[in-house]
C-alpha cells in the first residue's frame, strides 16, 4: 500500500471512529457531559471533546493551511454540546478531500510549523501526519473509557474492527 492510500484509509478511519464516538456520546445527560470523569488533564467529556476540536484544528491548519495557530490546548472553542459534537465530526471529515490533493512525493517531505512559544519545528511529514490521527485516537480512547465508567454502552473503535467489517470475506452471504 502506498503512503497516500494508507493515509486516506487512516483519514477514513478517523471519520468512522469519530462518528461512532459521537453516537455514543449523544445519550449522555448534561450532568454526565460535564462531570469530572477522570479524563487525565481534561477531566470531563466536554473538555476532552473541546481539546480534540482544538488539536484537530491546529494540525489541520499546520498541514492544510500552512499556518500555526497559537491557542491554549485547554481552551474552550464550543460551549454548547451540539455545536462541539457537530464541529468534531466536520473536522474529521475534511481530511479525506485534502489528502486527495497531495502528490505522493509530499509524504517524503517535511512539515514546518511554529509552536505556541514561537519555536519553529521541522518534522518528517508522514510521521507527523500519523501523529495528528494517532492523537485523536488516544483521546477517543480516553472518552470511551469514561463512557464505560458511567455504565453506558460504548463503541468499539479499534481500526482493525472497521477493517474486518469491510472485508468481503468476513461478510455473511
């Protein structure tokens, strides 16, 4: 598999996992949405989703817009739950079309961006892009664990589960 195809598959997984997570966040009460669920630094579902929104937007800007937004990683971009969840889904969806615009050689290049402290960073493009998706996977996992701790149904988000579902040999005739 080529790097462009791999990252397209990863972006497709990013959409799939985000949608599944949002489906299982929907039935939570407002109290559960804001409750301290022990989610590392972010504590609540609300703050964790806002962090996902911010970081997905920061990486998007770095990759797709060649800009480096400076914003605190715990900033609240959306106070309303519906708006936050909608924005999270939309943010995940935009990667697929952008990836289709890249030349295969771009994946062998580098990404340069400026950190919040003004430091200019240069990193290999493909691994940094992988980090952007992996970071979201990490936080989706934290949120899923918190949903489970509330004794609520939670989604199976492993990429291998999605891949298994997609294989024609694994489908019932």
